[in-house]
C-alpha cells in the first residue's frame, strides 16, 4: 500500500496492529512482574544447580526478501 492510496478505510484496516503492539507490551510486562516477584535472579547459577538441557546457539547475519525492494538484514539462529 503506497501513500497515495492510503485512505480512511486503509487507516481503520491497519489500526488494530497499531493498538495491539502497545497492549501486548503492557500485558507482557505485567505477567513478567507477577512471575518474578520476590525471586532473586543472579547471573551465575548456584553450585548445586544441575541443568536438564544445555543449549548452544550460534547467531549469523543473513538477508531475506520480506517486502519488495532491497532485502532485509536479520539474524538467524
């Protein structure tokens, strides 16, 4: 949709996306605070910690064609 064809109908079609992002952010912050209340988080695990699974992620930079025009740079794991 280019700027010339943007009208009131197009605005109301895209409005839920503009309102949804801040709402999801607020909900995510509230949920996070509820689950971590009173829990001390330290960057290093305690000595008696035994992990169930160990993962090693490697991030590489790549490009993908998402919209017409130049490819978008993104990270791939």
